[in-house]
C-alpha cells in the first residue's frame, strides 16, 4: 500500500484566497483524522471521520475551516478565506479499528499564507 | 481535559550514550499511550502502543514503559540514525482522538 497520500506537499497562497488540501487514506481504514502542527501548539486535532461521517469537529478553529469526506478514499480540508495565522503543516492520518494499531500519517501539506 | 507533557524538549547524546525520554500524562481513563517518531519534513511514524501500567514494548534500541502517570522511552546505545523528534500521545476511553505532547527533539552525534 502507498500509505496515506496528501496533496499538495507545499502550498503558498495570499491572504483571503481559498485553499483546499487533499487526502487519500489507506484502503480499508475506517477512521480519518486531520491534524495541524505548529511550533507553538504542536499537533492539534482538527476533525475526524468514521466511515465517512464527521464525528468530532471541535478542533476546527472557526467557520473558515471546513472538511468533507465524500467517500472512503478521499477527504478535503478547505480554508476560506485563508489568513497568515493558518500557516502550518497539515497532516491527514487514517486508522482501522479505532486506534488499536496507531494512526498512519501522511507526509503533510506545508501551508504558507502571505 | 487530557494533557501530555514531554521532557526534555531537546536532548543531545553521543553515539552509544543511553538515555530516557519522559512523557507525563493526565487522562480520564487511559485507553492507550502511543509513541511516534517524526523526521524533518515527514509525518509521525508509529512506534508503540501501551495499554496498562507495567507494560513494556521493545523495538531495536528503543524500549517503552508505562506507569499510571508517565511513560518512558529508553534508548540504548543510540546511533545517529535515531535522531528525530519523539512524540507521545494518549487516547482516552471516552473517545478516539489522540492528544499529543510537544515532543522531544533527539540528536545523536557520531
């Protein structure tokens, strides 16, 4: 398996623009997680899905952030409008049977908002 | 609220110099404690899961142990390729999310 695949790897955008991050989880994994990593706050959970249904979005910073999982093999995290403070590395992770075997993380998307 | 504190923030070792990383946690019922390794520019890589006090897991030069309040990651005779950030995370019985600590950045000099 190719692992969790995220795109793009790097994104530079101007403040106010819409940004869409993409994730393809490992086939057969029924949980998908979106995390954000910064130097100041470390790894923070934004939202997670179980069987394509959002379960907990309490970590989503504000209404500018939205996430979808239209099917078992694809998820998006959208920021509209983007702000400089959104600059971070965004990770997608997937797992099966909750977290008994740990999450498998993607390589992340480094987002820079100027 | 679940909390995870790792120490030290950074650790420099000479090759072969054994040491331990600490992870202190508070959680309302522990389902599991996880250790991950993260290399620069990459996502965290799963190392171990520990479920109950007294449990130990080993992988090559790494051994993780768990008590009711903390976990240790022991590194025996480290090599430069062990240099990375090591992250600790907890999962409560009440949910599926992992709460991560800030990590310990380990550098092993040859």
